[in-house]
C-alpha cells in the first residue's frame, strides 16, 4: 500500500507547481494590451535564474503565445522586446528548453524581428539568437554556415560595414569585428583577397591585424588576429613567406602553446598553427625551431599535472574535463610539423614517450583524439626510416588494425591510408599485418559507399600484391572475388579504377604467377581489358591497361590468350600508331614480349604479327624523333633478324 501512495503525492506536488505558474500564462491572453505587457514583465522576473519555473512555463504552452505576440503587428515595440527577453531567458535554461523553442520555430520569428527599426527590440532578438546558437543541440544549418553564407554577407557589404568597427573605443566591439573577419575569411579566397586591400583610417587591414597580435594586447585579441592572418594566408591572399606571417603570426601562435597560457588558448593556438603550416614545408621548418615547440607540445600530454599550479578549483575541474582537447591539438600540430621533413619527423619521434602516446591516443574514448592520433601517425609513416625502426619497435600495426575494425568513416579513411604505407614492400610490418587478417578487412573496404575508403582498400591491396608470393596473390583474388574486381574496374571514381589496374598489374607479375592467374581468370581479365581499351578513358588509364597486357604477354602460356584474340591484337596495333608516346611505348612492350625469339613458339607469333603489318609499323617507329620509342622499335626489329 505504501508504494501506491507515492503517485498521488507526486501528482499533487506537480499540480501545485503548475498551478502557481499557470496565472503567468493566462495573463498572456488578457484582452487588455497593458495587462499583457505587465504579465510578460512579471514572467521575465519570475524565470530569471529559476530553471524549474522555465520548464513549467514551457510545459504550459507559454512559448507559442510569446512568439505570437512577438510577431503581431498590433503588438507594441515594448511588448515585442519583453517577449524576446523572456524567450532568451528560457533559452538559457536546459538543453531541453532550447529543443522546445526550436520545435516552436523560434528562429524564423527572431530573424524576422531583425528587420524592425527599433534597436532595443533588435538587440533582444540578437541576444536570444546568440543563446540558442551557442547551444550544442541547435543544428548549424538552421542559420547555415559555409561559403554560401560568407558570400551573402560579403555581397551585402559586410566587409566595409564591419571594418570601421576595428577602431571603436569599445574593446568588446573591436573583438566582435575581429571575430567576424576570421569567420568571413576562413577558406574563402574571394573575401580574403578583398580584405588585403581594405583601408581603415588610411591603414591596410593586415597591418591592423599585425598591431592587434602584439604582445601587449589581450590574449583573445592576439589569437583572433593571428587567425585572421592565418585564414587569409591559407586562402592565398597573403604569401607564406610574407613577414607578417613568418615574423608575426607564426611566433604569436607558438607563444599561445606555452604552459603559461590557459587550456583553451593552448588548444586554439596549436590548432591554428597546425592549419597555417600544413601545406608549407618552409613554415613547418621555421615552426619546428621556434621556442622549442616540439618539446613544448610534449607538455600537452602532462596536463594538468599532479603538481599543477592551478589553485582555482573550478578551473582545475574544467581543465580535467577538457584535457583531451590538448592531446587532440598536440597530435594535429605534430601531424602538420612532420608532413614533409624527415629531420622534423625524427625529432618528433624522439620526443619523450612520443610513440607510446600516439599508440595510447589510438584507443582513447574521444573520436576527435583518435582521429588526430591516426593523422599524426599517418604523417610520421611517410618516413621510410621510421617505418623500418620506430613503427616496428612499437608494433604500431596492432592498435591500427584494432582501429580499423570498428571506427567512423573519417577515422577509417586516415587509418586505411596509413595502412597503405605500412604495406609497402620495405616495411617490416607487412608480414604481421597479413597474418592478422588484413586481406579480408581491405577487401571489405573496397565495397564501401565512400570512394575514399574504396581507393584506400584497393591501394593497400595493390601494395600488398607488389612482389608478393603466389599464396598472398591467391588470397587476395579469393577474398576480393572476380565479380568485385570487375565491379571496381567499372567504378565511376577514377582513383578507384587506376588503383584497381595497379593491383591487377602487381598480381600479374613473374611468369609462374601470370600463367597461374590467367589459367583460372584469363577469360574475365581479357574481357575487362577489352572493355577499358574500347571505353572513353584518359591516357593514364589506357596506358595502365596496356601495361597489364604487356605483363600477360610475358607469361609462358598466358601469351596465347593474346595471340588467339584478334580483337586485342588489332587494339595493340592501333595503339602502336597512336598520337600519344606513352600509349605507343606501352603497346611496344606488348609486342616485344610476344615476339621475343628465345621463347618457344616465337617464330609462329612473329609470322602472325608480320602478316598483320606490325613489322611495317616497327620500321616507321624506328625513325621516331622520340629516342625511347625509336630504341624500343629497333630492339623489336632485331628479334625478327636474329
């Protein structure tokens, strides 16, 4: 019985709370506009700092009524403004509150409010919009972001209207103007090229940004100015060797990485610097020797330490919750630093416990940290030396294979790309990776809907097949299946097609392997080759296909599949006379392998090809101005004379 009594007690408490809130909502429907206004003002005072009251009013349907009053032409400006203030206050409650507001289509109503001539009402709408859009539950596309949005702002004179605000007496106004420019310039060449030439009080914008990132300015201002210059540089509006980048922006961002800075400043500094130097090897070299940056980043993994200088408990609690962001930022910056230079990669790997930290990062709970760790590892895996040493010493392939078993596409793309490097023939990791079931995993990737994953899957298989033993090649063909192989040969993505042709070329190498594979898959392979040579493909695709034919022609028994196929022989003859040297050379390789007179049956093959007019073409090519083609034709002719 005791249990049964609980329900009515809870219900009566809820009824009491709801009843005490209901009169606020009822007053919104009063026929007297003055009473409605007073009701909204009283509601505003009641909800400030009171999440329970906010939730009750939402449940009782206050939001649709407030939005109705806000949009009514007959409502006074004062009433509209107070409605916007209350809605903003409701938005400051829980995430569920924001969801409820979004469900009532608050965004269009507030955006419409921005057209009002009344500044107080506009400000109230803007405050409410800002609160809603800073909530993680609000989808960005509601106020869409990206190039389209930047272009609309740009076309409506945003640059000219915001520029003069950089000289405002109010620090807050200057900062918001600066933030606007950083958002407008990001990955937008059109805006960035315009910003370079904008004058404010006789000074060019980049010069103003440089002044704002000087050491005596507030950190927030330094960072945002550095972002503006970084984005303009990446968009091609400022050269990477410009003094404002090399001597001002880069050193400022390195300063932000020091342990004296707050966590969020260190994160933003490292991520912006990673973005700045990512495509430029010279900036990578300069950054790597500025203020011992590589060693400085190692501190990102020790934060907050047990002897942390943080005395503010709230700050310590915040930093403990966000320490993973530091690790993510460090991995990103290490990835950019080591993208091209072998010496820098060596310095990174020799930094204390670096490989262990990356390996740990691969299994972190945060997807963003895992992705950054994989990117860092991928960057370092471009080094032949490190693939042979550090990567082997730390058995990096093991956690990588684990990552590949179950990860979001964005991680899979980078991880599978790195696996391609680990499967290069000089990598000691190649064998253990093969033994751990990589063939099935990679064949699975080739069936992905994501073209990048299909490319990486087939690329890794191509590397795996290079100079491999017959068993590995047989495993690849069996796991991939001929059906899937030919599906990939008709893939709409050019990269997939090229890598599949590369795989086929590597499978069809060394005579016993060529003969073995062609004895079981010859018919389908010849069919695929015919289709590609007849299709509308570029020079590179056709060159690869002719090289596959040349490999087949190098087989002992396999070459008969070409000699008994008049259609293929006519195609080889056609490409010998093609206008493109690459295709002529590839076709010449086919002919040379077919007529080589030390091999059994060469006389019959030579006779058949002579009857087709091949010798006449060889005589013509022996006069070619291209020395390579000329030499190949003369060598082939000698086979007839021997």
